């Protein structure tokens, strides 16, 4: 699902040094998993994303319908999070 990331594949500033992303996106058919890897990602989700308890897999990952994932990725990137696949 390269459409989540356009042509670059990740947010700016990630070229060169290998660092951990804020969010790791894992597409799996009709469901997309969002693995939150940083405090910034947790804060973003708690403030701007409405989820139900059944969407969460533990405390660090949640799943969404694939139709909502592109807008969610765009919002995360626009907020300055490093989102990778």
C-alpha cells in the first residue's frame, strides 16, 4: 500500500541515519495495524484518534479498516510524526 506514503516511503529526515519510527504501519488486507513506537505517537492518538477498546492489541497497537488508514497516516505525518511501513 504505497499510497500511504507517496513516493518517498517515509517522512522527511529519515534518510541516512537509521532511527526508530514514531509509528509503524502494517497493512494486512482489509485491516491496517498501527504500532505506536514513541511517546509522541501515543499522545497524538490519545488527542486526535477515536478508537474502541476492541481495536487495541495490547497498549501499543491498534487496528483500523483499510479505508481509514490513508487519512490517519496523512494526519500523523502532518503532525510531524515519523510514519513508516
